[in-house]
C-alpha cells in the first residue's frame, strides 16, 4: 500500500471515530500530522475523555516510524509545534541520552493538534532516582520519590512529555494489579477523596499507574489508573457518546476490539478516559500479552 493510501485509510478511521463523539474533524488540521509521521509501522490508539472540563476532542496516539529519529525535532521541522526555551523542549533528548529507548509515540488531538511525545522503554525500566537526576526532568520527580517508593512504584516503563501543558507523566507497570488499600493510601496522601467501592474494585485490575508532574510545582498534579475496559463502571459515569465511541471505533486486527479505561484523580475531581486500539505495534502487543495472560 502506498503512503498516501495508508494515510487516507487512517484518516477515514479518524473521521469515523470523531463522528461517534460529535467532534469536528478537519482534514486541514489532521492531514499534516499524519503525513509527517507516516508510514504507520506500529500501534495506533484512539482515545477520548469524559466530563465537561475534559471532553471535546479525539486524541490519537501513533507509533513513530523508524525513519524519524527525534520526534520532537521532526514536529518542529514540520511546523506542528512551536519551539521553546523551557526545559520541556530538552527533556526528550536528555532521556534519549540516559535510557535505551525502545520506541517513540506521538499524541495529537483532531481539534487541539500536536500534544505529546511518549518515550517507551519497557525493556530497560528506569528507577525514579535515576530519572530524577536527568538535567531537564522536573524537580517534582525527586521531591515525590518518597511517595512513589512508599506505594511500591519503583520502575518506570514510559514517560510522556506534554508540550502543550508543560507536564510529564511517569508510567509505572503493574502486571499483577494493585491492592485497594494502596489506591486509598495514594489518594489520601495526595489529599484526594476516597473513591466509591465500585470504582475502587475496578482499579484493582490496573496494569499501569501514572503520575503527572510539572516544572512549576512540587505536587503531583494527577494520578491515573489504566486497565482493560470496564464498561459497566465507565458507562454509568460518562456521556452516551463516550460509550458509543469506545464500543464502535474501527480496528484492523482479528478478534474482538481491545479497549482500555482510565480513571483519573486530581484536585479538580474524578474523570474517565477511554482508549480503543486501531492497530497494535509489535512491542505494544508483547507488553499487553504479558499483562492479560
């Protein structure tokens, strides 16, 4: 398949998924990002957030092809994002210098445009203390090292760099899930209310927890728990279009669609994000198989 035909197929799937959410999809906004990061050699994930404060966009996570070396530099060169003197602009190169990166992914919204780069290194897990020593890493990572250690969050498999919001996420793999008392302890330590019993029971099956931190504050801005889709819990707490989206997006692999649900807590409250895999990259499938078997 030609690059143009592949981009056209993915764009059609994006447009179909956006319609499920009643989100406007502009070819002029989406096409330059797709063409800049084609061909699509690996995973593609559609995701959306629920709630008035967080809804209104369709996000795409796309694995960066091998031909692209530095995805942030590539985004700059293609006019997808503006340059900055902020440390967020050097974190990717600093991570590449200190970690054996297995793959990169990008994240963009069909409305909001280019957002993030994910640095994925599941075969070279990094401790919090090592990451805290990276020059451009937010000081909040070191300042919350005791929190992470206290709750058994020792090794990081992926970091997201959010250029739009100037934050970073640390992703901790939890292949055996998490105890309810640990979740409650985390939320209490962060000054957040205890969740209801149904949500708490669902979160036990988390395969990855991640914390959001920035450069302007020492606090953990958000704590999130990802698991395979728990539709009964999600559908009772989100708008109808979110359920329609997560159960109706197109996908390319045999068998049933694989989707995830993520519950997020911050001082602003609790909300859900859902994601549906359009296609898998080899490493993503390898990681998920270990979690789901």
